[in-house]
């Protein structure tokens, strides 16, 4: 099962490398959002610096989730049938998609993070903890967005509908990640927030695993 | 529809009595008369929780039995749950402004998590509306209906898990700290809201069945495209 999931993830990343949808569409769109925010605020450098982390996490959530339902992984009926006939279980398929999206999300968030530091000059310590927070956030968002992508697969107006489903379910991740960074910059303990992120992640992972097979049936 | 009317009439009688008790109950020691809005707020919130559990139950039953009635139950209950959640949020805000000084306190775990729950179930209704095929709609919505219910206990226990502005549950095992007259008014209003929920649920399920029948009446049947050959000069009879 793990081999199948990793193989699907590898395939998705290969397709993405060729199509470059994330790099040419989602990343510029996210950067545009980061640039638009200070312009809307005006010339108030301390305020811009203070809201920098919030802008980063919101943009990562709102634009990052688009990665999970990029066109390059949109399942057509025959494609789905082929994967099923190859003996790949729906759970492997779900996790393969989620892993590929998580990898792309981490890359997206890294690029966005560099842009946010340059644009906002936020007062946050760049420690290895930041990497762990980004990893937890990206993985959780990838799982919930893959779940929403599967639930809305093949529907007209899929993108806004999936966003409506993902945003409320991913808000605990946003709160956990943002508060963890806030605690890091204050020098207080971040363990409760990391535990919260991990707990949300486990719930989402269990929900995704259990829903994979019924969703496979519902897509037919 | 007669049963619905009977339950609705019963709900109206109990609600009128509940309203009388809510007005007649003594004012709260600190919040004075503002506390009376809680006779609408608390039952709305409880009924929202119940409605979402019924949605999850209907979703589970649909997955087991695959009968449209269970999907109808889940959908109808979710719609009413969203209505009650909205009512709980609005009445909470109306109460919050004079008592807490703000309409919505972001630092309050109960308020934030209730708003989150409201959004999740709006998403559930949006998903249903976006899926035209009834079988597909039931299959996908049932998964979301089961997954989404996980947050309901978290919303309920949020006041115990995180110490925030919102008070901890007033009605708890081993006695309640509120005045007996207020408790009586609260319980009667809870009964009234439960009856309103049952009447709305029954009515919505009837409407849902009629909608399904109307939709299926216009579905093309197998062989509808096949027409008999027409000879020159033939007329329709």
C-alpha cells in the first residue's frame, strides 16, 4: 500500500514538474495577494511588519489549497478506472495525492515565506521549529484539501465549492500554526500549539483514510 | 401534513407558555433583563447540536441501507441545524454587546468554534446543492455529514477545554446553580424548540419527498428517444 501511495505521489509530482501549474499559476497568484495587502494598508511600516505573519498564513491557506485541486491531478473516469484496475486501493490513491500535494505545499510555502520576509520584515525568529510548523500545517492542509477535492470531484463550480469546504475545516490548522509562531516570537512554549496541530492532523488523517473507499464509489 | 400541523400547534402552545415563563422569571442578578434572551439562545444552540447529530445518524443509515429517506433526514436536519446555529449566533451577539461589550469575541472558544461549525454545515448544504444527481449527492454528502459531526462535541466542550468568556454549562449533573423559575422557563423553552425542530423536520422531509417525486417525473425513461415511424399523411391521435 505504501509503495502504491509513493508511486502515485511520484507520478503526480512528475506531471506537475512537466506542467508547472503550481509554479506558474498558484505561486504568482499567492505573491500577488501578499503584495496587494500592504498596498491596501498604506504607508505604515510597523503595522505591515506586525501583520506579516498573519498575511503569510492566510495566503498559504487560501492559495495553498488550490494546489490540491490543480488541473494536472483532475481525475477523469478512465484514469480512475485504470488506477482501480491496476489494483491500487482507494486509500493508497488518497495518500499518494495527499503526499504529492504536501510536497508542493511545502515548496509553495517556502517561496511565499521568502517573499513575506522580504516584503513585511516580520519580527519572527527563524529557527528549526518554523520548519516543523510549516511541515505540520502543509501536511494537514494537503490532507483536508485532498479530501475536499475528492468530495467535489467532477462537479461544476468545483473550485469555489471545495474552498468553502476546506477553509472551515482547515481553520484549526491556521490557528495552531499562527499561534505557534506567535509563541515562538514571544519566547513562550509552543508545545501546546504543536500538539494541537498534531491532533488535528491525526483526526484529518483518520477521516481521509476512512472516507477514501466510499468516495471512490461516489465518484462513479 | 396533518401530523406536522399538530406538532406545530403543540409547539406554538408550549412556546407561548415558555415565553410567558421567560418574561415572568426574575431578572438575573448581574445581567438583569438581558439574560432573558438566553431562553432563545441556549435552546437554539442545543437544537443545533441535536440537528447535526441527526444529520450524522441519517448519513450513517444511508451508507448502511442506501434508502433515500435517510438522506432526506440528514439533509433536512442539516438545514434546520444551520438555521438554529445562525439563531444561536445572532442571539449570542445581541446578548454579548451589552454584557461583554462586543458583538463577537474572537478570543472566545465557544463563539469561534460555533461560527466554524456554522460554516462547515453551510459547506455541507452547498455541496448538496452543487450535486444534481440524487445518488451521487447522497453518497458524497453522507461522508461529509459523518466527518463534520466530529467537531460538534468539541464545540460543546470548548468552554471546559479552554477557559474563555463564555460560561460553562449551566445545566449539569448534580444540580443547577440557576434560580428554579429561570430553570423552569429554560426547560419549557427547550421543549418548545424541540417540538419546533420536530415539526420543521417532518415538514421538510415531506417537501423533500415531493421535490424528489417532481424531479423524477421529468427524468427521461429508457427508450423515450425511440419514436414509431411516421407514414406520410399520418396525424397524431
